[in-house]
């Protein structure tokens, strides 16, 4: 069964270079034609050199040419021939075609070589995540368009392959690529992809349906011809200029509807179908009124996709009327622009953009594609986040078995481990990305394959909860880690809390805390007893940085911030300087429970309907937040330089090359200025002692910096000195 896009392969030598160039370059300017000439020469060289039977760039470019794509897309399609990729020809053509075309070629090459979804996908949600991943990885959506054309060419050649390979490619096409073509608004590509895949997945059903359609084709054509004649007479009498023609039905869509509605072929409403093409949107509704006046219509089959376009940008009026002999006929009514988008979708976008007026509807449809608004059939969670998240906030990574996992951008292997299973997260000890060992703080990227290395018996580290160490980026992982610590032995938490308090005290150069000082800490964190304070520290509810900021260190008494005592105006002025994830002037307010003052560590909490509430990081309401609300905490800052204070620290280590450079790098990452350094090396035992004077904003910043210095290779100890 031939399709509207189908043409025999043109990559054979029977189509000379000049003929192909004239065809591909029609409508383009001289510079674009010259670049197409060079790209075509590369594609012809690939055809002549390659001994493998596979989709050729020339045939793919021909399919895309029919879809009216821009010149750059045609160039990229020709240059993405698999032989050129395998022989590293990008080095030769790269400088000539520019970064935009090269970006598309690399995207197509990645899509053509990515085979981690070769297994059959059982869950619709997995197929959905995979489709999102493919679009998230490829920056230019035209690369996806080219990939779809390559996949179509692969399907056309499938009859020469063995049965198992045909099934794999066909299954993958229905799961991944046909839905992508639908979202791009590419009706012609979608139909042929589906029909060819259907042919190989259900060969018996395909053959039977094709025979049934052929058996009464003459009768259907006679009936449609008579119906069109009657409709054209009605349009002419009412002065409506329109083009009316029969609409071909595609086997896969017919078969799917028969299965879904449990109907026979003769019972389908839209087996007989016509399309009416008009000039203006107003004419669409005029034709609709005329049609409903001529024939009885079926109300439940009426859809207004002009007033309510589909998420992929599709617009048209659909109605079903009862013609003579009681036969239902589906009628689609649309403008020429609507038809161009329905047939050629995003492929036509660049040609419209280059050749005429700016089309906001097309821009909106491209935007909706990037946001991937899906149909109403998806599960609720997927639908909800379509409306609130862009690809800029998400990554899509793979398990070793090819399962797609969606994570927040900035997620680490620890986040991935907890997304797989809570126990995997608890026992996580290392990770491989694409077969290479990476640190647990490594930020994952879309399309990477992650393997988690686990211990037989293991537990999460308290350090994973420290936001400044960079182990965890998702609220899901953080809540699971906190939950684990809360469920552990009471005595263990007490011991961990005491150890953390002692470590902070020693690191900051303090003597043992007196009973009154412990009572001050308990009061500050709004806890009833000392044991509750130690438990909160041991569980990670109070971070080392929060603790350090609260300790009263002798010799370190920075003067208080000078804030004018004007309650309302000054609070507003100070609030204006607060930034939420780098952005000022958002709807926010200071929380009354802790009323943070400038200079103290703060955190934002997204309220329901009242903007962002600014809390002190050690506010009792923040510390005691239930795990399901932790995801509403966001980073905020005072948004201006805070006053700095000099502090002396001492670093003891085993001497090695580059040690001072590594220490300076950590301090720079923490935005800490170095005032002076003094290094003493003991050659006999290869030890070194560094005295460094630095500027800090508060003790929390100092505590984090000392922790990170302590993690440096060969460092034995890092602590505050002086008085």
C-alpha cells in the first residue's frame, strides 16, 4: 500500500547529481544552493563507498524536501548519512557548514546510534519518559525531524530484513517515533510510520484489513464523489469559495479504532471522509453551518479544534453527518494554513518564518512541543508536571537495563540511587556513568547510563545531608536519608550528635561547653532539653553549619549589623534586597516565627498563595518540617555583600605537590578571601603546617570551609586558631 510521501529510493545512480541538486535547491538562495551542492556531494560519496544496505542521506533529504523543510535541515540530513559518521567526515565538512548545521548532524547521529531502547517497552509511562529524553537531549528539534525521516526510510527497507529485526524496529516505531511525529504535527510522517509498523507487527491483520478496504473501494469512491458534488453545489449557491476532496483513511488508525470501539469495518463513522479547505477562519464556521443544514449531524462526533487546538498545534473543525443511504461521512474543515501545519507541522515552521509574516500560532505550537504537553490519557503526575516544568529543569538518565529515570537538573548518583529504590540509596557507595567511575557529587546529564555500586550492608552518610557538600539535590533523596536517621537507634543519634558538637567545638578552637552555653543552644533551636538538641544534630535536622553559626566562639564577636529601627519601611527595603534563587522583587515576606535579621543564614519556604516566606535556617518550624514538605524549601540570599571578619586557620597535612593550590581552590569555591598565608614544612617527616588568615561572613561559612579542606587528599586536620 503506497502512502502520500512514498517514493522509490532516489539514491541510485539513475538520478544524476545535477537533477538532485536542482530538486533540493529549488526555492533557496544562491548561498544555500551552494551549500546543498557540497552536502549532496558528501552524501553521494557515502552512497558510493558504503557496502552496507541502510538508509541513505539522499533518500532522507528527499522525504524532508517533500515536507518543505528549510535549507539547513536538508544539509544536515545529507551530512548525517551513517557512512559519513563512521568515517569521521565531520572533520572535512565541519568548517564549511557552520555550528548550527553541525549541531543538528551531531543530534541526528546521537539519535541514530542510541539503541538503549531496543528492548520492547511494556509500560506507556516508560515510552513517554523516553520520548521526553530524546527531545531533551537534542537542542534543535529539527534533528528529531531528520531522525524521523531516517526511521521512515528504515521501515521502507524492512522487507529485506529478518523477522525478529522487523518486529523490533516496528515496535520501537509505534512506541517512540510515531508519537513524536504526532507531537511535531507531522501528519504525513505519522501515518506512514504507523502503517508500515502495523504491517510488520500484525501482518495477518494488516493483510485482511487491506483486502477488505480494496474489496469495496470502488463503491466508497462512487459514494464520496456523489457526496462531494452535492456539497460543492451547496457551497457555490451560498457564495463560499472552498476546495473539497476525499480524505484517504490510513490502515493503522482504522484498525486501532475498530479495536478500541469493538466495531466492524462497516460500522465506523469516519470510513467515508472528505476535507473542505477555505481561505479564512470565518469561512470554516460558515461551511460548518451549511453542512449541518444539508445533512443531519451526530452531535457527539463534533469537535472544534480551532477554538481549542490540540496540544501539538493541530487546528480543524470535525463533524460527522448522515448522508444518503444512511451512511455516516466525516468532514474536516480547515484553512490552508491549518492544513499546512497538519500535514507538515514543525517542518513548515522555518519556511513560514523565513518567507512571510510572523506566525504566532506556529510559535506557540513549537513552544508547546518543547514543553511536551501531552494528551489527556497520560497519568495525573505526568500531566501535572507538564504544566509546571520545562526541560531546563529536568534530566533523563538510564539504568543499566535501559529504563529511563527522570530527575531534577543537578541530580547526583545518590539522587539516582534513591529514585531507583530506597535500599539502593542507603547502600550506595559509588557510581559509574557510561562505564566510568565518577564521584558521588557528580552532576548527571541527560542520556547518561548510570550504574550504582552498593555495599551488602550499608547506611547513608550524615554528610549527604549537608547542602554545601553537593551529594544530594532532590527533596526525595533528602527526605529518605533524614527518615533513615530518624528511625535509627536513639543512643546512636545521641553519640553522633555529641561527636558532631565536639568536632565543631574543636574545629572552631573552643573550650568545652559549659552548662549555661548548652542551655543557650537548646533555647536558640526551640528544643525542650539538651538530649533533644543532641538527637537533632545526630539525625541531621541541625546541620554543622547551623550549629557553627550559633556557637559563641571566644575571640570572634563580629559587631552587630546596623539596621535602622524603622519597622515597616526598613523591613520592606531590606526585603527588596533578598533574592530567591538569584531573582529579586518576587512576592515574599519575613516569617514572624523567627523574623531573621540581615547576616543570619536564611532559607525560603514556598507557601500556598502567599509567596515565599523567609525563615532563619535554624528556625524551629523549618527544622521540624515533615518530610513531604521539604521539597518546598528553596535557596534564598540577602542579595548583597555581607560584612567580613578576619579569622586565622591552621591546616596540618602530609606535604605534596599542589597542596596549597587545592586549599586555595576550596576557599575560592566558598567565596572566602585569603589575606595571608604562612607555610612551615618539616622535611624529615614530610609534614606541613599552614597558617592562613581568611575573611568570612559567619562561623557557618567557616565550618563548611574547614570540612571541605579536611576532605582534601593528605590533609590531616583543619581548624580555627587564634583568639
